[in-house]
C-alpha cells in the first residue's frame, strides 16, 4: 500500500491526529478490512462519494473503499539528523513512506509547551525540512564518491552521476532535493532510486485552535501562502475537534456536529484525499451485487498492471477489461443502460486505466 508519514515537532498534535484517523477507520471497520499493522501504522479508507452512488445502482451488499496507510513518525527535534531525540530511528521510518505530512502547530495553549518556546509554524516547518535536508546531504556525500569511482569503468553510470552531483549541489545549498531540475523520465528515475527524504512530495497540515477550525487563523494563512508558493497542498484542521468527531457514534451525529461548526467535511477526510492526490494515485471501481469496491493504481497504469492490484492471476492471464466510465455508469443507470448507449468498451493490454473507470476483467485462469 501507499504510505503517508506524519511528521512534526513534539506537541504539535501528531498523535491526536493519528489517533483520530485510526478511530475513524475502526468505527468504519464493519464495512471493510481494517488493520493496525504496528502501533504507529494504520490503514484508513479513502472517502469517495462515488462509491455510494455505484452501490445504489448495482445493489451491492457492501462498500469497500480503497485505503491509504498513515505512519505516525515521532521523534523529530532540532538536531535529529545528528542523532538528537530519536535521531536515526526517525529517519529510517521516514525513508519508508511515499509522501510526508508536515503537522504544524498553529494553536496557542499556555498549558502545552512548545519545544522551541513559541508558536511559529513557519519556523517549525523550516526546522523539520532542515533536518531532512541535512540527512540527505550526509547520505549523498557518502554515496557520490563511490558512484563516481564506479562510473570510471562503468560508463552507463554517467547519467546517474550527473543527476546525483546536481542533487547534491541543491541539497548542499539548503534546498530540498525535490527542487532539483529534472530533464526527463530517466533522470527522474535516478532521483527516485536515491531514496532521499526531501525528494518525497509533502503536504502541510495546520493544526489550529478549536474556534478556528472552519476559518483558519493568521498563522495557518501564512502557512497556506508558503504552501501555495511550493505548489504543495495545505489543509487546516483542529486535531482536538477531529478527535471529538471521530469519537461520535453515528454518521448522523458526525454530520450534525460538523455542520454546527460550519464544516463540510472532516479535516481527516481532507487530509486523506489530499494525500491521495499528492501521490498521483487514481481510483477505479469494481461493482457487483456482492460488493462495490475502489482500487488504487498509479496514474498511467495499463490494464494488466491495474488488474494485478486485485490479483496476480488477473495480471498474468489478462485478456481485456470491460470498461464503463463512472459518469456513463451513473448517467445510464448501470451496465445495461451504458451498453445500449454505446458506452461499454472492451479495452486491451495497452489501455491506460482512467480515474473512475468501472471495470470488469476477463482473464485466462
Ligand atoms: P504530538 O507530540 O505532536 O504527537 O502531540 P499530541 O497529539 O500528543 O498533542 C500534544 C498536546 O497538545 C496534547 O495535550 C493535545 O491534547 C494538545 N493538542 C493537540 N491538538 C490541539 C488543538 O487543536 N488545540 C489545543 N488546545 N490543544 C491541542
């Protein structure tokens, strides 16, 4: 599965947020498999309004959303890259995630100390990013000389060396690796292979006081501005409120509480959705009387690989994908109607699966 790491300084609300994510997932667990893999890792369902609509048309018994993993990564403080706090342990956890969620404290509360003794989310973001950049710098400085040496005899390594030199320069100047200029897909692959912390996509979560959950506050506005410049998603939430919402027993109670706060959806739902988009993921559906289910693939994936997400046999024996676009499936009230309207397609191995496709795979057993 795809993983988002929750990162931030101590006492910014990471655990509160993570626990709210988990209890939401657990509350919905009746409908789909849920598991806590480790105490700090949890899978959550990705909210998707389309599932209900599909399920209503095909009369499904159950709805199974696709999932995203969240990892609560504790232990980052100033100096982490030099072994302060949990130091290297923290860094190895963050290496395993696909995207990073920066939780930034934007709430004032005299009872809850801040490790830097004042509330300043921009500075906090900077501390976190600096630690990750320093860790990348150290790792690149170790690896580059060895790679350069090998490249003297292995000429095919020339491009890899060139990319690493360029990334090292960027990182040495204090900028994240993701800002390195990349010219083509091959260079991008080299960058990805380096598994750097600062080449992963990031999003910002502003944890504001309860009263500012709907509107944000001056601090979260600053973060939003910075995020926009960096082309990164930014979500405003109040972790305390999210914890409260997730503890409510029924969907109606949750909806009532949300609207009383002037909110349309939970911050958690926004975070999950933003994480999904950040990872460039795409959803396709399978829909039948037993279940309507969402599946996650990477954008650009073709028929067989997409089928392989369900089962490797589907990929190996792939023949074709019976395909109806989501909008057509809804507009023509299901498969029969879509067929009559000429919206039912047989797609082969080259077909790039599109977001919202309702698929039925044909395969040789
Ligand atoms: P972590 O160290 O980043 O995991 O932070 P925690 O989630 O443990 O939160 C630290 C403290 O801040 C706890 O006492 C939380 O109850 C409190 N806290 C978290 N979010 C909020 C919030 O939105 N408002 C206020 N006032 N306190 C919060």
